[in-house]
């Protein structure tokens, strides 16, 4: 974490966190106000600059510049005293290795999963854990319970939802894509002015006479009944990594290192093109009559512990100078990525080719958590798909199986609201659990999927959350999963909530996407007059 060089030296109080920075790697850039009290070099309180005393002169801190030149011993003594003073403090600020929490054990034995009681979705949460009134109608759910649960999810887990901003499409490029598709590529400016943050979106439209659906509409006519249902997802490593199409633009900012992409310096490169294309089977989706779009999540919040600074949050007025200084319900990366999905939706619904009532948000793993939260905060998404989203996604937190709140909030401190970390080791006290974020999609179609080898994400916990969310769809006269029997592998099930567990490891594959498209075609209401 680079400490900012500030015009006006910060107050000592504010400095303390930076003190910590200085301690860790004394950076010459920090300036400390030297109070011209007396020339004696009695040790001063914390904040006394260590290495190069001459800087004081630059700061024009009168006292020092007017003082008689100090003798060598005196000049040596000052830093020495400061060090002696500083070290004990440093000791208090550095976690004592031996005192660090014992290595966390993760449970994979179903028999060791604790007994637990989930918050009852159909009771208006009083917020203090004491239930009050039962929810018996769709209206009561939509007008009373849902807003309450959404507020609790904001304050407890994901942070406040971010406000909409104007979206301007720039550098819009259209061209022939792979397999006869039409490519539309656009840089979306998010907010006011040319310096507002931006995200790059790539959208592929099926060619009108594709595959086994000759009657596929020719979107150019823009007739409402011919506008296309569309899958939208964020990607981890840049649009170019998920497509072999040479015209796809490469991100210029930070990208994660990865064996698949061959990135080892956090810089995107052309040689990564298509290295993750298996995660986005465009042709398969086109054959099913769907348009499909993606964007890189790092455009709005680079996925690392210090990504907050380079994120869009400052442009939205959020203070980001130190992760430890943010409020308990401050939005993190997942809320910011969910916001990105809504801004892209703002653009998609303006396109004549796209059916604004049938845009489906999809996410894998951390971006599956994001898709769930995007669907919770934006009811314009017609359907939500969570693929192996695990902890903080579809998997129940109260089940002590696989990843835990402690682990996820320490490994990825930038993902959730700071308050979520305070439930580490006391998940049973959470005022919410993951069936609540699933229920936010109701009465729209929801699809949850798992993988057999992805035990870290607790597949049974993902399934049981979908079971527990089902009664909300029931309020609307819709069948949720329709069963609480864990299904056979590779056997999709469900009513308006769909589920499958795929054989194989943690990933999003053409098999998964095929199930999503089949489900969407079955449950997503065809447009009027179609
Ligand atoms: C893991 C994390 C999971 C999941 C996954 C992913 O490191 O523990 O919660 O988010 O990453 O996003 O790939």
C-alpha cells in the first residue's frame, strides 16, 4: 500500500495508520509536522520522522530551520530515541505470530455439519433476531419483507448498493464475429465527463439463420417480438481471454496472474486470447437463440486487496484511502461488480436487437456471488444464474462445510462489507443466510449449479439454500425447486428454481451453459405476441 504524498501534512491522529505503513516500509514520502516547541530533542510523541531529518527544512517547519546546527551525537540520538520509542508500538501493531489464530480447519464430513436454524424468510425480520409478523401474500413480500431483507444483506454482508450513473457508449464497433455471429464492442463511460471510469463490453448476436432454428429473428428489423434474449456475465481475466476473436480489445489495467492466461506480471497480453474460451461457449448459446455479452470485472474493481483505490468507488464519492477506515456497510468488490452489471444492462436495453425483458445475469464462483447480488439489487434482470458461487454466494453460511466466513473475509478482504468479517466463527448469529440472497430473485427464475469435486463451495449447502428459498416463489403461486431430495449427478431438476450438480471440478463449462439455456428457454416467459 503506497502512502499518499499529501499537500498538507496530515494530523498525527490520521497519521497513525500511515505510521503503520511507515513502520512496515519507512517511506520517505511521509511528512510529519514538527512542532516548534523547543530545540531540546526530548523524544516527541509518535510521528517523528525517522530517516532524513533534513526534510523538516523543506517543510519550512520554522523551529528546526532556526535552531543552531545540531551536533553529530545529538543528530544520531534523535532517531535512536525515536526507534526505541517506536519499536514497542510497532510490536503492538504487528500481530504476534505465535498469537495468530490457529490454522483454520475446514470440514468436509457431512456428519460433522452442525445443527442450525435458518432465519425464516416468511417472517418480517425485526432486525434484532426476534420475528414478528408472517408474510402471507406476494404484496407483503414485495413491499415489506423483501426491502427489509435487502437492507439486512446490505448492512451485514455485501455493503450498500451503489447508485446508478449515466452510461455513455463510446468506441462502438460492429463487425463479423466467430461462426457468423455479429460482434458489437463498446466502451461504456460510467458517469459524467471524459475521465469517468469505463468498462469494455463485448456482445455477440447470433446470425439470423443460425443452427436448428431457421426461424430465428433478424434483429436488425428491431421488431419487439424479434428482440433477442441475452446472457450477460462478467469475466475474471479480460474479454480477450474468453474469446479467440482477434478484434476483441485487451484491457490496459491490472489483470490477475494466471497459469491459463500465461500472465505473470498482472499485465494483459494478446497471447492470452481465447485461453479461457471454454468458459464462454458463444456458438452453443447462439444455436439456442441467445445473444451473449461479457465484460471484465477488473474494469471497475481490480480483484486484489488494494483494488478499492483503483476502483470506481472514488468516482462515486467513496473514501478509499484505507480499507480499515471504511464503514461497516461500505460496499466492496462484489457490490461494485454487481453495479457494473446493472450499468451494462442500462446499455443493452437501448439496443434494438436486445429484448430488454429477457436479459439473464450469470456468474461463476466469485462472480456467481456477484450475479446473485446484482439480481437482488436490480429487478430488471429477468433471471439469475449462480454457478458454484459457494461461500457468500449460494452456500448456507450456517453449514460448517468447506469455505468459512473467516477464511473468505481474510483471503479476500475487499469482496464484502467489513461487517461480514465480524461474523467469522459465529455464523449462526448472522441475521441473514444465503437462502435470503437467493430469495431476492423471486418470483423471477433462478438457477443454482454445483460441481461434485467443488467441495470447497459446499454443493449440498448451495442446494439446501435453494430449497429454503422456495417458499417465497410459493407466495407467487410458483413452484420453487419442487423437491428437497438431492438430485443425481448431471441431472437438472426444478420448477422456477433450477439446479444441477455437474460431475467434475470447479469451473463453468459448456455443459453448465447448456443447462442454463435449456432452463431459460423453459421458464423465461416468451414475449407477448411471440
Ligand atoms: C476461491 C474462493 C471462493 C470462490 C473462488 C472463485 O478462492 O475461496 O469463494 O470465490 O475463489 O471465485 O474462483
